[in-house]
């Protein structure tokens, strides 16, 4: 009798285990099904949050330290910059005596990109939206995308489709735009707080255009931005800027981004040859002039 009782007890235990395992499997299937729909909704919400965050800083100024890797020139300089809205940027290389008598100056506004300085052999001028400008820069970024990063913004556009990369162990938001010929961004986020760690942009042939690394986040007057930003091209060459001082949402005069008419006329005389020579090796001219 005792043997029969133990046998029946063993059977009951096995049946109970089977029921528990089956229930867990059913619940797991239900969980993953719900999670899939939640992830799609969360991806869209996260994309909207990024767009909203991009509106926080309308103007800024600061001082950065630059460094390069992989190029045939070195750029280890301190730069002062001011920026406003979407297109306006002014950069001056700090001399040992401060910005006065700066050896290099860059002005970008809605229409033009302008570079001049006593250490440059010529003055340079280009259209802000010129395809030539974008293709000739060592890292193929538009001035607008660089300005976005200085404002603590993620260089993404409106009207993109958002989803998570299910194959990545890191939380990765994929944004795409277009039907057949798609442009794509990958946004890599911290798994715990959704802080953006890097951004990759791909062309319509799914080739990497650039990668931006955002590190060392800091608070400046209640605004959190990355203290170190690294721009990397498809050949793994990079330019890093370390923010030493930063003032968000400061008052800036619009005249700061105006180009003197005389200087613009002088630049336009040899704009094509000057543009090519400057964009292919801008820093080499600076170094050779010391």
C-alpha cells in the first residue's frame, strides 16, 4: 500500500509541475505579445520626447578644447563659440591673449558659411546649403547638424518612423524616412535612463555617413548636455570637442552672425578655388602659417 501511495504522490507531483510549466509558458507568450505592442508605442513616444528636448536651448555660448584622431593634421586648440537658433554660429580660435586678434574666425548664418583670419592665406565663402560644402568636409555633416550638437540637440528631423532594434542588446531606436530610398538614424541609449550615448546616420544605400558620441553629461543652468562630443566619419577619423565653459539660452546680438560686405565681396572673387583648398585641408593652412 505504501508503494502505491508513493507512486500516486509522484504522479500528482509530475502533473502539478506540468500544469505550472504550461501556465508559465502561456503567460510568457501573453507577456511578449503585450510587450511588442508596448515597445512600438514606447519607441514613438521616445522619438517625440527627443524632438521636444531639442527645443530646450535656443541660444548658447561657450569655450571648447578640440582634438583630432586619424587625420594628417592636428587640431588641438581652444575655441570660443556663440550660436543661436538653427543656422547661426560664430567660432573664434582663442589666441594667448583671448579672442581679441583671433587667428581664425568662422561665421555661419542662414545663407553663408564664412571663414577668415590673419593665419589663413585667403578668405573663404560658401552657401550654407551647398552640397559641395557637405561633401568636402572631413566629416560629412551640415552646419545645422553641428549647431544641433552644440545646443544639446540630437540631429534628427521630424516626420520619421520610429521602432526599437529587436536584435540589439543595447536599447537602440531606429528612425527612418522615405519609402524605397530610405535615410536612417540609429540612436543608442542608456538602458536605464534613456540618455543618448551615440547617433549614427546612414545614407540611402545603408552606408554609414557619420557617428556622434555623446559623453560626460553635465548640468549647465538646469540644462543637461554632453560635456564631450566626438564626431566620427566612415573612415573612423574623428574630431572631439570638450566643453570647458557653457551658457545656455543666453542673449546674443544678431549682428554677431553678419558678414561684412567688403569681406564678402573679396571672398566671392575666388570663391571656388578658395572653397576647395579650405575644405580639403583647412587646418594645414593654419599650421603652416605659424
